């Protein structure tokens, strides 16, 4: 059982570190040294990788939490289950749903501007980061 608690804490901490690194290191650095178009392409690829990693880690953490809950005969939906579930929702909505809309807005299609969609995506990413950091903090207290 201790392995599950430690695995949850390590995964949540690594995931939180990834999100912070992308937001505060990778994206700003790309725009600082590359031409705007090239930086946009690079950052788009980084966010694509981050979104796919986030999907996998969120599902893994949700499975770990369900196993912990089942072994402890606790409730099905705990805070430690809902935090990665919320982050999973933010990933799907903020990247997988909005990314095609942002591409269409760049091409002059769709009802919302690119900047509006970018701001919504930024909000989902920020919320996801807060949820993951809260999970990492909660998980670290158990170990």
C-alpha cells in the first residue's frame, strides 16, 4: 500500500513540475529566441506533448486513487480522485477541444478570435496546474 501512496506523490510532483516548466521555461524561452512563427510552432508541439502526457498521468493517478480507495473501503470519489479528474477535464477542454478552434480562428474561420480562445486555453492550463499542485501537496502529506 505504501508503494501506491509514494507513486501517487511522485507522479503528481513530476506532473506539476512539467506543467510549471512548460509554462515558465519552455514557452517564454521559445518566444525569446525564435521568430514568432517558429516559436509558435515549437510551443504548439510542446503543448501537444504535454497534453498527451497529462492525459496518461491523470488516468494513471485516478486508477491509483481508486485502488487506494477500494483497498481502504472508502468512498469512490474522494478529493484525491477529483483533482486529477479535474485536471483531465482541463486538458481535454483546454487543449483537445480548443486547439482545433484556435487553428480555425488563425485561418479566419469560427466565431471567436484567436486571442479569446488563447485566453480560455490559458485559463484551463492555469486551473490544471493549480489542481495538479494541490494534488502533489496533498499526496506529499500522506507519505
